[in-house]
């Protein structure tokens, strides 16, 4: 990560930490691979305006070449997680062939 990329990452971290959106904190996950495998996610709750309202939100924040880089900007992040899932449910949503309030129906395409 060059100096310009690090400055961008610092600004992203500053905004993410100050937003108040990630009430569940942050996690650093090693996704493997050769290109910036250490991924930072913010955790929170979907707002009432979302079809997933009240459920756990996992949102990509940034990725890094090393865990040390990620930890430098997100020292409070939970580490060592791999593939942690939000375990959201969409069973409350109508199926493709179910009528939806407002007159929407499956278009057969």
C-alpha cells in the first residue's frame, strides 16, 4: 500500500468510525488470495427503511495487504474471523409468484 492509498484508507476509517452506523463494531477477515486479502467489515443493524430491517448488517469498509495495516487503522476490530456471516433471513419477503402490495406481480420473464 503506497502513501496515497494509506491516506485514503485513513480517511475511510475516520468516516466509518465517526458515522455511528457500525454499532456492532468492526471485524478483520482474511479472505485469502493475492490481492489485499485482509478485509475490514463494519457491523450494525439494518434501518427500518430496509427490507432487512432489524437484522444484522455486515458492510465492506476496506481491504489491506496485511493484517497489520488493517489493525493500524481499526485497532478496535475483532480479529481472526474468517467468513463470519450475518445470518440474515429473507423468509418474510414475498416469493417471485406472490402478489406484492401495490399491485406488483411476477412478469413471467
